[in-house]
């Protein structure tokens, strides 16, 4: 059961070792999620709150995109006061899918 922190439940995370390649590819195929991953890759761990991303979707859609990324083992989130901050699970994801993240992070 997810730990309760403040007014909302802590996010549930999937370990990359439990993720099928199809789920990882599907998570990375969406342009908004790819943008989130690329921005996280260029940021220090735990420095980006969910609201700090300039993406063309509303709050509910953004929450959904982060849930998909968590479910694919790409992102870990934690609450710090009223903010939910993020980190890219690069090392863990690279262990599960060597080279995949490097490929998708390259500019087109």
C-alpha cells in the first residue's frame, strides 16, 4: 500500500526490472512523455517539480503522463511539502534496457 504523505497518497513505483520492453517503448513513444524524460535527463535528481515542465497539456493529463513513466520504471517521484519532485531512473533503467535510454535521448 502506498505511504500517505500529507494530503495525497505517495506515488506507486514500478522497478525497471519488472517492466516488459513493450511497456518501456510505449511510454517513450509519446511526444509529451519523451519531452519529460529528456528534460529530466538534463536536470539534477529531485530538482524538477511536476509543475516546472513546459508541456502542452493540462494538470490531469500531466499526472497521467507521469503515472505512465512511473509504471514503465523511468521516473521516481517523491513529495517535498506541497511539491512532487522527480528523478529519472537512468541507472536502473539502463541496467534493464542497456542503451535504450541513450538512443531515445539523442536529438533527432
